[in-house]
């Protein structure tokens, strides 16, 4: 369940069981196509054309009353899509995006801050807390200036937004908070500032949290409002229920840049660093593909197609940001180092253009909150200067741990992005489902008028191929990229007991 829902393809003759699965998936997809909401059709995006100076600007349509920002690649809207592509649309320059403020202590004040931190009450962060601190420090959650105080927390939890002093509404759909225990609260007492320490180095400060506020952590309310479920078997609700009974918020001053020393720090660009990369590449449009999985050729087909559409609109140097989730993920997700190595192999094999692609790591944990979380993912990338976002089926979703059904409607994430407050500058790129055409023997975008020609290959099937050493269908994934993935799954299988397989 990633930001684009694309399946691979096979050059071998499909099995009868696979065709039956493909037919069931087609039926589900076609039901959605036939019942796509009027809202989706009303808010068809007209991709912006660059002005002579390379910028893009925005205006509101009288019919919509707001900037139209999405178009669907579904059968009912294909004529509208063609019309939309040719229609005028003006947007603000990427340079006019909300200013992003990093929360690192200036170099000239660092020595004094470190000395002060050594004298404060110390709180040891968890690994997850450090990931959220990294998110805040780099400016991904800007204009948030630290872990949320209660007023900010309630706005985020119940409205998915924050209201700034000047009345500006910004999207912040995910609360970013710091839980503490009863004993931590007692140690803090009446102190106004505390030092936050590395999880692996208790007593070594990484940040100062100033002008703090401590308030009660209503865990079930937080879970219900964030996830729509309170089941403790959800991978992130379990984290919340096991955390402290209090939350502490305040303004962050981070003493040094966060490093993990895992060989991947060079991929962890901050929003400011990404903007610098975009400028160096002379990119006039940046589009994002977020994922927490390896890339197969179906994903690449979608990304390359999106780039072509931007070129057709007159952009000269559209740049792709492949952005892997770098924080905590589910135990059954592929580890970050394997994903990055596999993604690099995709570039080496030329499946994606290495000259127009940046691979990066987004430090945020994955919380599996569906439409709530997809807003956070989009807002954070806008802070990095990205305007175009690929989103597909069930972004940030998962199966219910009790029923094994989707917790969230698979298409609500996409629809919510079309109307979310504070994300008006966001452009959703056209999304098309790809599958293997059993007649032509190649990957093509799915055609609902001839579903019998297509075969869908699931992620579950991909994992089975990799773990058992079976070769995937020809063309499903680049050779080197597949070898990296297969090696991981086979090693994992070798370390499992026979009963757990």
C-alpha cells in the first residue's frame, strides 16, 4: 500500500488461479471506475504551464471557487482530462512556498547551548522520538517549532490544521508529540526547559526543549481521531498505548544535525538541501513518488509516464524525487538499506533516468493512518519545494488487524488531497493502473474495455517468488534490482523456523 498502486507483469503463460485473482481485482477496480464521485470529476486539474521566466502561477476558477488540482485517469473523465491538459492554469512560483525554518542551534551559539543542556533535567528519547525530532529539526513540519503544546495538538488532532498568529491555516494532519512517563513528569517538576538525550547515549543531549507545557495523553482519543480505530494490534496504536501518560511540548533547539551512521545519511536531505539540489539541477518542476517498498517496472512505467506529461506541458527539466520512508515501518516491510540499494540498481539499469532522478530518505516514521497520513506526506514534500505528487490506491493504508479488510476506503486518500485545507498548491499527477498484457506480452496501462487481456501480479506473489528462489516473470524488475531483493528474502527465509514460513 504505497503512493502508487501498480502491479508487475509476466511473459509466461498465466495460471488459471492467477487469472481468477486478476478478474476479482478487475471487478473491484471497475466498480470504482463506475462509481467515481462527482467531486472527482468537478475538480479535474489543469496542469500548469510554465511562464517565460520558468515560474508557474495560480488563479481561482469561478466554477470551483478554489484552485482545481487533480484530474483522474478513469474512463468517464478521459475527455475532460484531454481538455484539462490544454486549458490554462496558473500557479505561484515554487520559490513562493511557505518559508521553511530549521530548528538547529546557530553555530555561534552551539557551545553555550551544549553547556546549558548539560545542566538541565534530562529526558531520554526513544528511537521513534528521535525520528520525530529529526522531522521537526529539518523543517519537514514547518512552521511547527517543536513538539506540540496542547492547543497545537488539539488543532491537529481534531481539525488536521494549525492556525498561525496572522490567521493563516496550514495543514498538519498528524500530531507530532513527545510522550513522557509519570516519573519523568515528577523529575521535571516546575522546570521550564529540559534537555532531550539520544536513545543510545542516555545523558548525552541532542536538543533543548524550551518553555515547556505538560498535559495529559488521552491515548484512546488520539488513536480514534488519527486512525479511525482503537485496536491495539494496529502497528502504531500499540506504540501509543505503550507510551507515557503525559505529553510535553515546547520550542526545540537542536544541538547538531541528526546522524544515524548507517551508511545512508547522504540520502537524508533536508527540505533546504533538496531545494539546493533542485536548483543545481535547474529543475522547473519536481514530482514526488513516495514509497516504503522496492521499485518494480510497473512503478517505473508510472513515473516515466508522469515525466512525459510534464514535458508535454512545456516544462523543460522535470525532476523525479523517489522518496523512501526512513523512519519506523512495520516488521514485514523491507528494511531501508535493502530498499535504497534496490532503488540505486534501478537507476544503474536505466529503468529510471539517473540524470533526472534523486533518491532520498524521508525521516518520518510510517504510522499507517490512511487519508490523515497522506496529507502529512504531501505537506512535508511541499515544504521541500515539491509541487507535483503521485498518489494512487490506499496510500498509507493497511489491513484491519481483526478483519483483514482495508481500514480505509482505498480511494479516500486521493480524494482528501483534492480538498484538504492548506494543500491548495498541491498538484496531483495523473494516475494510471498498469498490468501485464497477456496478448502483447508487455506492461501496459490497464484498459477496462478489455480486462481479459490483463494480468495483475500482487506484492504477495512477488515476495513468494523472491523467498523461494523462483525467477519472476520476465520484465517484472531489473535483473540486478531483483537479485538484491531476492537475496534479502532468501536470507530471511533461511533464518526463519520451518513453522513460521
